[in-house]
């Protein structure tokens, strides 16, 4: 059994998709003077989101109406689970690292969300090895991206009520400065003049904005719009809607566009992974100041969250009688075990400017994404075999 596990694992480890990621990673490590054009990367991201949505919507059109109750319940389960995973990530970071509390909160938000790039890679690997998925999984991708944003906002709101200063420090952390207009000084907080200078080096505009009345209202209309109408979710849901409407009209309608959105998907994904390999390798340098505990978290946490996801999916199937394809277990594991690096960073820049932008991306891209698309996905396929019995 172990021999079969190892054979299947290594076989899935060297698919062409993953080799492109290794290639990009190697180019960056060797410092080859190669830059992937940003416009091409953005175009590939747009294409992958629409293509995932198109194919999912097309397959969704063939599902019987009686099945939608079980699907909706699973979607809600995925949403709640990712929120809980974000909270669990905060707890693990508290015991594994010495990061600032605000940075733990923002990193937790990344892990309470999902990754379209990891999902697309997993989709490509499953297609290559001929493992079937359920048609509604792209909808899960869109819905399970939102909890991470809410986790970070919730945790940071708690920190701000406890005295977070304009530089993102708590009263017990070095460099803390008492917020302007505070009614009392914080006992034991270091004076700004004695700090490392981090708080003093912050932009004066940031200080002014942080002290304005109403600044602590995290759920502003602009932020809600960014959370629920960010470009990634809109492109994905738009692709699902178009694919669904087209699928209802039959293969004569979808057959014209399938070569673009289905057949060409693998090739576009290979180029995307080449760029992601370059970016992931370059992000690793940001981990130097994070500490060993943070590095351990970035590699170990995906396995914990992904395995929890597969057990939850299996339990849901046992309780409700809903049947999941083997590939759906793997994709759900990826949705639970991956970390965002597109939508959540944009939202956190808007709502939580005090937090470090480099640490969460170093973990989500340099560690977790790299782990998931190299070792994680082949490993999750084998674990899914064991859990589901398929």
C-alpha cells in the first residue's frame, strides 16, 4: 500500500504543469535576467478565472434541480470552514511566532481565503490524470475567498479596540506610541523617542488618517464593495454565468468557444505557473526576518487545513448522502489549504494599512503556494483516495 502511495505520489509530482513552476523557480534562483511581462501575467490571470468559470458554468447547466439543496449546503459549509480556518491560523501563529498581533491577523486573513492560482493548477493536474470533479467547484472558489477578508477585519477591529496605534503596534509591543487624543497613557509602553524609529518613520499622512474620526469603521461602503465585488470574484462569477447560460443552449453553442476556454486552458496555465515560480522564489527573501516558526507554519499549516477540509467534506457526504467525485475532495482540500495572494492583499491595503504587506505574501506565495503546487496537490490526491475510498 505504501509502495503504491509513493509511486502515485511521485508520478503526479512531475506533471508538465508542475515542471513549468520548477523551471520558473530555478530561473529566479539562478538569477537569470528574465522578467515576465506584467501585462501578459494580468491577461493570463483574467483568462484563467474566466475559463474556470466558463467550464464550471457549462457543467453546472447539466445538474438536476433536485441536487441544488445539497450543493448549497456544501457551499455554506465551505464558507464557515474557511472562516474557522482563518481563526485557527491566528491561534497557531500566536504560538509559533513572535510576530506583531496585527501581522498575525492579516496573515490569518490570507489563510482564511483561497487561491485561484492553486485551484487552477489543481484543476489542471486533475484533468491530466483523468480525475473527475463536480461542476459546482468553481462556485466554491468564489464563495470561499470571502471569509479570509472578514477574518482579518474582525481580528483587527478587536485589536483597535484594545489600543492599536497608528504604526500597527499594541501596548505591549516595542515601538508603541499612545494614539493622539488618548485619555490615558499606556502603562509600560516605550516612549516614541526611545523606539527603533519604526513608528516615527511612518508617513505623516498615515498618522493623520489614522487619527481622523470614523477611521476605525472597517466596514465602509468602499470596503464592502472591494470584498464582494473585487475583480477576481466578478470575473469568475461572470464566467460561471456565461458558461451556465450557454450550456443550457446545448453543445452547438458552447462548442464554438470550448477550444478557447477549455482546450487552451492547460497551455495558458503552464505559462502562468512559469511566472508564479519566478515570483515565489523572489518572495523567499522576505522570510529572513520572520523566524523559523513562521516558515514552519507556511509549510505545515496547508497540510493541516487541507486534511481538515477533506474530513469535513467526507463527513458532509456521510450525513447528507451527497456524493462527491474524488477530484472534489482534492479541490476542497486546496480551497482550505491554500492562501490568497491577489484579492485579500488588495482589500487589506485599503482597510489595514498599518500591517506589513511583505510578510503575508512571503508566506502565501513563497511558501504555501510553492508547497501546494509541488508536493501538496499530489499528496492531497493520495489522501483523498484514503479518506473517500474511491
